[in-house]
């Protein structure tokens, strides 16, 4: 079970497609830099085909929270440079990982610049969405993140995380709301197992 949640931590979106041309990396970088806060329901597709649902919270830079619906009830929080995974079904302590060792860190950076350092290893258009694949060029063994964006206006729809072992996790968001006021306590990794009031 913890492997599934770890994949999410190392791993964020698909809605109705919009017809558009391929987006330049500069437009995608600008969109991500403008995305300061967000909240959405999500559906997660795990490498084994199993599904989970929940609510995602984003507060850039560097902070994200996944709250899983029952029967999972797990919480994954990125904050303070770490990712903490709390699984109430486990008898072990919460697992902790450095955020900078996950592909997720690429879009949570303070200043996203997808054109730098050979970060983007794929930049394609599938007829409805621009799909980019990005990784840490200095540490490709950490895995990669594939993000799909539609245009007019630019919007992130789906991502697929491939971890260092080759396992893939897809997260699809519904009704992404942005520009919200989100409490700091949502991203407090010392209270990761607590359900927070929004």
C-alpha cells in the first residue's frame, strides 16, 4: 500500500480536451509560475491498474497535499523540502523522502524554466494536448514526469509519473480551482496524518 502512495509522492491532470496548437515551453513555464494555489478532486490510476480518489491541494513553491478518500484515508504532504506519507492502515512510522529526489519537484520549483539544462526530454502534440516529459538532467535515475496541457487558455490536465523502477502513476484532476487562500497547516509535515479544516 505504501508503494502506491510513494508513487503519488514521486509523481498530478485530464478533463475535456480543447483543440489547440502545440504550446511552446515558455508558455507552459509561465502558466506553472502563475499557478500559485490550487484545489481539485483527483482520480489516481496506479501501476497495477487499481484506482484511488481524493482531494489535492497545491501551494507553490514546494508544497502539495494529497488527501485520499475512504477506504484508503492516506495523506501525502510535500512541504519544507520533504515528502511525508502517512498511511493509517500501516503500523509503521510515516515515510519521509527528500522532495528534490522526486520528479514532482520540477513543477513545484520557485521559478519553473522548462527550457533550462536539458530538463525536457520530450515535447509533443497529440492532436488535442501538448505533452512534455521532464526529468532532473543531473539525476535521471529519479524518474520523470509527463504532463499534458491544453491551450486557450493554457491548463494542466494530467500527469504521469514514472519512478526509477519504471512503475507509472497517473493522476487526473476534476474542477481545478486556483487563486485560493490555503492554510499553512495543510502543508505541515509534522501533522501530516491530521485532516485539516479548509
